[in-house]
């Protein structure tokens, strides 16, 4: 298993949880972003900087991800593509995207996009809270323990 992180939108507090987990279990992790990302010195943690552009980082993750890998992303279309390749997809809030729930989440995402395009203020997601961080850390530990 490798961990792929959609680092452009990943909160710093979630990255720190990931850094500790990668070193603790010795799993290789790559943070993919279109800008430089600070990471601690570790033989398990790498960065991959891609050119700026719409979905460039997402497309690079999809190109490299393999069955059994774990993708950390809040991007529903990226999660769907990772699942199609046999990978796991986990949001920074600890929500595990699966083949069973990803279609409903894509539909909700598209609906919310339509609402925003028609001028409705949907407010966006709430700030990442302590319970979200705990949920993420717990789910990550569970997934890593299975490996």
C-alpha cells in the first residue's frame, strides 16, 4: 500500500497526522501538489510537484495510484476515479468513500454545483473540528492496521 495525498486542499493538521502515521507504520506516502509542500525529513514521505492547472494534481494521482493504495482527498471525482482503480479513498474528515456510496456523493456534489451556479449560497463545509480530526485519525489507523 502507498498513500497518495491531494495536498493542495489537505489541511495542515491532517498532513501532520499522516506524517506521523507514515513513519510509525513505514508506509510510503507521496503528497501531490502544484506548489511546494513542506514535509518533515523521512524516508517514507515524498512530494511531487506538478504544474499549475485545473485537476493536474488529481490526474497525476489517478495516473499513479494502484489497487490497494489509499488516496486522501476531499475531491469526490478524484475519489471516484481512485475507487475505479481499486484504491481506497478517505476524506480529511474521516469519511471513507466506497463503491457503494461514491455515486450518491457524486450526485450530491453535482446538485450543489448546480445550486451554486444558479446563485444559491450553499455556505460550504463547516471548519474542520476536533471530532473530524479524531475521526480521520481513527479511520486511518483502522485502514493501516489492515495492511
